[in-house]
C-alpha cells in the first residue's frame, strides 16, 4: 500500500503509517549551503506523527514567523499576523475554520 504524500507551497505532509490517516510527518523545503559553497534545496523534517490539523497549524505558524518576524513586537501583532496567514492558507485550500480537520475537508482549488 502506497503512503500519501502531499507537497504544496514549500511543505511536504507524508502519511506516517500505511494503515492510518491519523498521523503525519511534516517537512519544509529549505535552502542548504554545502561546503563547496553550492546551494541546493531539500526537505527538513519539522514534526513526526502529528495530526493533519496540527500540520496545517504548524505551517501557518512557520509562515507567520517567516513573513512577519520583523513586524511582530507584541502578542497582538503576532495574533493579527497569524490570523492573516491562517486566512490565506484556508482560502488556498477552501477550508472552513473548524476545530477538527478531517482528510475529506481538503479540496484543492483549480
């Protein structure tokens, strides 16, 4: 049985075990500088065995930190930036803002 692997927007979500859709591994595409000063891109593991909804929350958190790190000075700044990134991710996947995200909830926009 093949494992599910979702690659989107610089992130990869892979099914942790072949018999369950409960647990996923999250990786992020990063630039790597080698000793000979060449660069390449590869996936770096960010989390093992987390729920799909936690993967999406983690992606939102990483995107918030990457895009808004210079402008965040207070908790209010962080929450506003997080909310903005969450809306962007949810709009991209046409997701409703629900407490529990199920695999059937993801629909890719065309």
